[in-house]
């Protein structure tokens, strides 16, 4: 039942949007909105942008710890979106790297908290392949300077992925300064038949940037290619090197009065090269697209160590095959992205954010469709959270301030609208869309954030609270999947039923970017059973979820990629023909198979 | 000088937007706009949608003649955009097909009017390759039914391109009914080592769908694959077969309450498969992207005759290499697109259109930037026309009703805004943006179309009047190029100066999709010299323009592709490395080189 005044004890009153019929008598008659002037405490409670309390981060997420507070460009208006808090990833099933044994980890082990695993002893300097390897190391040192060929403890952080799922060994970690040096490294490695593992910010979630355990590979870090090469506001483009951190790219765009919209939890440490190599998504895909959609041109060092200059700032160019989109999303298995020309956008003059409760997933899909129909250019975010997951936040993450929505609904959503109209522009549109949805019964109850602090609290809930609550309750099996929007309700019902039938009371805890059809589908253990049982069932549960996704025309990797983690699952879900076409392309562009071997392709 | 009342004798008064300072005393004091109630004649002059007078089309443009009046979906609001008139392409330099002699045409000949050239005698049934060819024809007839293996006069229209630039011969034109039959045809041809030329609506402008003169190829027409396979409004997707005409796809989207935004002159006859194979652009790229951006998934028959089912309706899918974008834009040289899953969009509730005069090209670029900043989701069109071209329309196309803007400015632009807000939504935004540009001096004068008839007249001017005027004045050399927006003013100055220096008083007549950086750069002959001289200079002028484009980081084919027409120019503008990478991909996916040989790759 919609309400405006009551709230559970842990909640402070929020302004609530009510349908006409349900509005209490105290609401002004000509407005659809009831806006109390207080919202979870007085103004002094407002977090200051950039000085939010640090979230607890004992979960070992290197990405979050490294990134600090990702820098968010300030907006032109007064209702700027809150700086986003990097999510604290919950526990995950670690799988043994498929090629070569992992050290000190058991296959299928679940890691749910505490310190991240330590890097294994580093093998740099050990002459794994005899004289040739020593020669290669010397040549690399001569080319890059000895201080940029890392071995020992200096190199260790690059040999383990940020979730501690994969750990490898390498001959060296090299840090070229520019595209020319990248090309030189590739040529040296090629001549020595040594595999190359490109690495950006090392924030990926599928082990694509971690070498295998053989110790034969060279890890090629792009970190020193961190120059903004050119900015062209009249063309709305920016040309940057691959090692630029995404937040740095955002800041460069902001300095030119433009928006670079790619925004994700690790934006303070992930690099633009890495996001392109994995075609990362994030929070604003609905309006602006994935990393692929934001790139106009690339510079790539090929597997032969040649530099392909495809840095075009053109919206239209029909002069041959689309090499750019072959390298994007190939996770370093076809070549090394060394620079990119990126699209810029106008900076929104206003933003507004609503949190709504929904009677069903079908209603969520219909509400999103309505929002797309009535928001020019589309909403900038539409994120859903399942009730069990929000309940978990109430129990395990009391520091999160939840909006006062209740009433037993199964789903919640965050809807963000951006507008070029300053001040109340976005808010007016958001309120109109939400009020119409209330009237139509698509939304049960709603609040609109009244100020920056409230926006920050909502984004903090989405980006930190959910992960923290899951991590503290125990352990979950994670899945990053996508589906046609129209199939999501059926998929959710079918997968929940199948889980129940096969695995008893294991609990789906789901959230995600509904606007992109992208669900982060987590499975928590049956409270009546031990976590060990979940661990034992992990592979079977993964397969059940992925089979269900496949049966509903979905994808087993929406935005994280394949890497090592899902590589062996591809043959189950891709046709032999598609895998064969991929293999032929790999053979065409990397005939010696030295570019990031063991990733993506089964 | 801005004005509101005077107009040249051939013009009827238009409502004119004036800056505050220039507003005449009769304008209402609180509005920036002066809106006389009449606009080039009384209401009875309004063309009825779908019943516009047929444009004169003696220029031999098969695309325009075939398409009739492209069907435009009606909009939800009352200010629907006018049905667009297919442009009548002007004369072009025809180049001899590079492989095999063309019949009856001289290299470099200019064709500027009259009937299109006739198809050459058809060779179907001639046993070019001996017994095997007869066997192949029999096998094709057995597979498809004799009525779908065309020879003789039935096949002739498929052997010549719509501009009459290229003409070829073929063993047969085959018309499979579905993807399975396409695959069967490809396998039969492969076994016989016979080349395949895929063809959609045969409306392409670079000869990509025309066979060479050897007569050995089979033309594979996709016309019978014309089913709408599925529509999913909740997912905003539509799955259609390759032979569906674009207008049919638009209509299917409209019937589902959605917009399929691809819109181009030949939409009444071009197929969706062909637009994907060439990555066509058109009039709404600025807001919605090119054909590539509108496709989520593909079904492709590979060069081996296997069917790759990549018909995914997913916004995010990071599970391997992007095969989809390799086939899109490859002009049938890697495989045959047989179906596609396309993105749908909300239908705009209102649209508004302004025609403005601009003091310079720099001001045009700045005005566009302002429009992008202040229109949510961006304008839906921004088209420019150079003064000499508009003057040509005055002289040679008196049936066009020109907006009453004058004053010696060098450039004009059409700016269209679409909005989800009904009624005056789009118009209010358009007027605000235009008034601000007037105040800032970016725009000298402006009119906003007051009704459907005025919108139709403006679009008719853009899509028909320009081409008709050029065709009637004589002959032009055409170039479809793109540049970074920021480089367009410098490119225009430099290319005009170079043309003057090398070729005297030849005249650039330029229009295009400025919003996409896409110029249609035409060169007309020096009035003091004969057209023959222009013909003789054609290759040198092409090279000058393309060299200039290249020097300004542009592309020699923005939206028409490479086909046969620009194939031999690629090595001048693409690096050897890029051409080598393209060749390797071709070799990987079409090792026998039977898919549309002689196109794209040099």
C-alpha cells in the first residue's frame, strides 16, 4: 500500500510519490508528489562528495582498494550525481586456471572474505627456457630500460587477478612507455616464441589479464601509456593512450566541457585499454552504450609487432572491414590496443534519481518501456534489486540508509534521468514518468532523491551495500548474464524453480542493469545447510543458471568477458560453427598463438 | 541582415526567427519569434502525404524510379515529418569495371541524364565453363525450382547497377526462398568454384551488387527472403529476413508502436540486408546511428554454405569475437547476410524543423555543437547546403519552394528536433536553440516550418531539389566523404583553393549530413569551358578531393561503401598493414575467394 509517513524504525521518512487515489490529505492537491522537507536526517548528515566514509573493504577486492574514490566529473547543474562508491565484490567460486596447476588453491574453493590470496613466488630471472629466455630478458631490458622490466616482488601484483581467482607466473612484467616500445616488446617476444599477456589496470573479473602458471609468458603492462594525446571538442572526440585510467579520461572530457560517459565501479583504477579489450559496460550503457559504442578509432599493435593506426575520429567510414570491432572485446588475444579515439557527449545539466517498488518483474519491464517512451534520449540508468537482496542489506549492512519503501513487493528499481535542461529539467521528467507508472499500477511506491546526499545514498546502496551485505551473510555463486528484456520474467521464474527443485533452499539474490537486460544473478546457500554444500554444488549450479540463460536466448557473459573463467563453458553455449569462425580469425591475426593464449577460445 | 518581411520575388513569406535586436516592431514583445500565419501560400497548397507530385526523374536513377514514394511511418503527434522524396541522383563519372571489359561504355564517360543504359545481352544458358556450368544450372533449378533460376530478359535488371555505372554478366540470377536455400546455393556454387554476387534491392551506388563481365558468377538475389520473423516490443527488437525492404521494416516497427529509424532515399526499394552489407547511413544517423548501430544480431550463410545463427536480441554480450560487425559493411565479400535482429526505438511524439542561414561553416559547426548541448538525445538531423547549390535550385528547379532566407550568406542548414513530448515539445526546444544561436551570431536568419506542408517542402528541397538542380545544370563529379567535424571548415577552404589553382573555375556544390561529418561534395564544370573538359579531368579531380579528405583525416567513403567503384583507390589511402589485415580476414572466412570477388579488396 502506498504510504507517505510511516517507515520501519531503521528508516527515516523519504518523500514519496503517490498515485492520486492514494495521496494522504496532507499532500498539496495540485501535485502528485509528497515531499517532506527532511530526508533521513538533517543536512549535517549529508555526505560531502569525495569525503564519504570509506566503505568496509575487508573482502579483498583489490579493484576497490586500489581505486580509492573514483573521481566523478561534477555536473553543470546543482543536482549532480553522487560520486559512486566502488562495489565491494562478494565471494566467488575460484576455479583453478585450466592450464597449469594453481598454487595453494583448491579447485572450486569459495573465497568469501579476509585478505586476498598472496601472489605466488615470482619466477622472473629463472631461466625457464634456457639461454633464449635470458637473452630475451636482456633484450627487453635494453629496449625498455632495466627499471621497466620487473621481476620479483615488484612484479607480483600483476600475477594475480583482483578477486584472487587466478594466479600465474611470468618471465617478467614489462612496462613500455609508448606504442613503439609495445611493438618492440611484441617483436622480441615473437622472435623468442614467448606468449604475451596484455594488462591494463588488472581489474578484470575473468582472469583475462593473468598469465598461466607455466611462467613462460611476458606480462605487458600498458600503465605507462597514459597520455591524453588529443582532445577535439568541436568533433566531440578525445584520443587517449590505452593505459589512461577511466577516471582520467572522464576528467579530461570534463575539462573540455564534455562528458565521457563510461562509468563503472573500478573507474578509479581500470584503464581505457582494458575496458575496450573486454568491452566493459557499467552504469550508463542504457543511454550511451558499452565501451565498444564509445570508441571511434583504435591504435593496435598486431601480433607481428606492427602498429595499426586506426585512430579515426569519424562517425561514418565505410572503407573496408571493421577491424576496430574485432579487436574490441577480444581480450588481448588478437593484438594489443595501445590508444583509442573516443566519443564525447554533452554534459547533462541536471540529473534526478528515483527509487521505486514494483509489484512484479513484468511491471519492471513495462515501467522501463514507459520510461524509454517518455524520456528524450532514454533514461541514463535503470537498475533493479530483488527483495531478498534488499532484506539482506537491512540485516547485514545497517550502515546503508534504505529508502522507506516496503509492503512486501518483490522488486525495487533505481531510475535515473539526465537532461540538458538545467535545474529541475530532469526531475520534472522523472516525476512525470514515475507518477504515470504509479497511476498505471506499474509502480507501487516511489521516492525521488531530493538532494545530492540522497542520491549518494541510493548509489551507495546499489554499488556498495548490495555487495557488502552478500559478503557478510556468507558466500554466493555469481553470474553475469544478459537476456532479452522480454524473457527476463520467464527466466527468473524458471531458474528459481529449477534451483529449488535441484538444490533445495538455495537463494537467488539478484540485481543488475535491467535496462541492458543484464542481471547479476547470485546464488546464496540454503540457510539450513552448510556453505560447504554450496561449494560442492557450485559447478552444477553454474551450469543450471547458464543453461537456463541459454534456453532463454541469453548470454553467459554480459559485460565481464570470457577470459579464463568461462572459457571452457563456451563450447556448451556456442555453435561449433561460431567457434570455428572465431578460431579462423584468431589464426589469421595471431598465427603463432602468442597473444594471451588460454583466454577466450576453448 | 535578419529580416521578417521582405523576400525575393520567387519566395513567399516564411516565418522568420529574429534576434531580439533585429526584431521588427510588429513582432510580439515577449517572443523571440515572428510567426506570420501564412507560409508560401494557403493551406490548399499543402501536399497530401503520399500524394506529393512525382518529381521529374529523367536522370536515370533506377533507385528513385523504383522506389516510388517511400512509405514514412506516421507519427503519434500532429507535426509528423513529411514523407521523404527519394533524391534524384545527378550524373556521375562511370568507371570501367576493373575486371573484364564493360560493354558499350568508355572509361571516364560522364552520364548526366536521359535513359539509363540498357543491360547487356544476358549469357544465362551459355555454357561458359563447359559441362560443369550446365550441371550447376540444373542443380540450382532442382534446388530452387526452375522459376527461381532466372536467365535471359528476366535476369537483365539484376546485371546493371542503378546508376548505370557498372554492368556485368552472369550464369544466372537465383532467387532462393529462405536461408536454407541460400546455403544450398552457396554450397553448389562452391563445389563448382563459381563466384557468388549477393544482391538485395540493387540500389547500391558503388557497384557492389553487380557481377563482373566474365559471366561466370551467379547473382544471389535475397528478394524472396522477405518475412518479418519476429517482433518483440518489450525487448525493442525486430527480426527480419535480409530481403525485407527497409520501408517494410519501418512499417512493421510502426505497427508495433515503435520506430525503426533507418531512413534513406531508396528506403522504398533497398533491402535491410543490403543496407547492413554496406552499413548504410541516411538521414537520422546523428541521433540513431548507421545500419551497423541498429543491428543487434545477424544470421549469415558463410562462404562454405553453413548457416551461422547469430540472431541475438541482446544489448550486452561479451562472449567472444564480434563476428556480427565483420559481416556488416563487408559488402557480401565474407558471407551472405540472410536475417537480422534490429533495434527499435520509441516513436517521437513531435518533430520540428528549422531552415537557417549561416555566416560561415565554422558557425555551422558551432551551431550544431550548441544544438547537441541543448537537445536531449541530440537533434535527429542536421543537414547543410552551400549557397551556390541553393542558387542552382533557384535557377534550375523552380518547382522547389525555397525558404525566404537571403543576404549573401555562404551556408544554410536544416535542423530537425524530435521529442517524446507531444504537440509543441520538439518545436519549443528547436525554437529555443535557434533563438540562442541567433543571439550568439551563429545563425543569421531562420524559419521554422509551421505545418506538415512546410516540412515536406524543406525535406523535398533537401532530398530532391538539390539533385534535380545539379542534374539539370549539366554534370557533376560526386564524392561521398566524411571528416572530423572540426576539420570540415579547413578542408572546404583548402579543397576549394586547390581546385581553383589546378582546374580553374570548376565549382564545388556541397551538401550533406554535417551532423555525421558526411559531405556530398560535387564538382561542376567551369561555365567558361565545355563539359568534356570536366570529363577529361575527372580522375584528377577525384584524386584531388580524396587526397584533401585524406590529408584532413577523413574517409573517401562515408556511407556508400567501396564496391567496384572505389576499390582501386583504397591502396592510396589505407596503409599496407590495414589492407594486409583485411586480406587475411578475407582469406580466413572465404578461402576460395568466391564471395563477391572484385569488390572492396584491391
